[in-house]
């Protein structure tokens, strides 16, 4: 299940509509979700030890930008999920010591969100450069703050403004990735879409499959021995 939670971070219906959406880009009459689902977790520098119960370290947290959030009054347009995440991270004590942030989201960031993410990373990198003591910081040692965003759908990627935003993310050292192959398996596991019961069953599946592979191997050996009139010992 998802980081010890009883309920999955993403429902099966949300997975189908937001993450596994099969709509084609730049095609009329396709159905796209009007909201973004964002999941993130952060990790402190190894030298920092602080227990944050509201937003604990190394635990996936979900952010939605629709229809309203605690950061909106209901009279204005909802704040984008990326900006909400940044606000939540700023509320964490000693957030400047965050060493790694991993983000999974249904849409790629728009230009405004890309700019905000770049600025936030620069802020964290700047804090790492300054340091709090005379000891060389992680960044000075060549270990820049790690920031990775994996998304399942491009948001208006034909818009040059958004293209510039994604390009800036890469230039600022924020790694981008899309959902293919192993990323899906990783996503299923941490969101809770693959249940523990199913995972236990898959262990049995592997054992059964190995049994059949063993039978085939044994038959192959037996056939070879009989063909050469060698016989089993």
C-alpha cells in the first residue's frame, strides 16, 4: 500500500483519467482532465534530524489544484499544484536543508510553475552554498540538490512559452522524465494501486512459473539422454 496508508494515494478511476489517459495530442474531440494530481516526497540532508508530523520526510504526499484548496478563498482561480507543493515545503522547519525532492504528476508544469520551481531550487542550492558552519556544504562538494519530476501527460507542449519553461527546468538541473516501462511499476507500488495481497499472489505466480520452467528443462535433458541412449543415473 501507499507508504503505510490504508487508502491508495490515487484511485483506480483517477489513474485511468489522469495518468493513463490515452488521448492523442493536437487532436480534436479528445478528453483531457481539467485538474492536476501531484505527488511528492522530500529527503533532508543526512546531517538534519527533525520529525515533521504534518509533512514527514520521505513520505509521499498528494496535492490537488481542483476545485479549491486551503491556499484559495474560492473566489479566485485555484492555485496550481506545483505552487501549492512549494508553499507546503516552505512551511517545513529547516526546509532549506532539503537535499532531494521527487515529484510525480499527471501534467507537465506550465511556464509559470516551471519558473517557480526553478526559483525554489535556486533558493535551496543557495542555502546549501552558504551553509550553517565552516564545514564545506554538499553543493561545494559537487553534490547539488536533487530534484526530479516525472509526468504522464504533456501540458500544451506546442505552446512556445511552456516549451521554454520545460527547457529552463532542465537547464537548472531539474531532471524530467515521462511514464514508460519501469516508471509505471514504481508508480503502482507507491500509490497503492497494486495491493499487498496481489503482491503476495505474484510471489506464488513466480514459483509456479519457475516450476514449469523446471519441468521443461527436465524434459529437455531427458529427451537428450534418450536420444543419445545415455539414460538417467
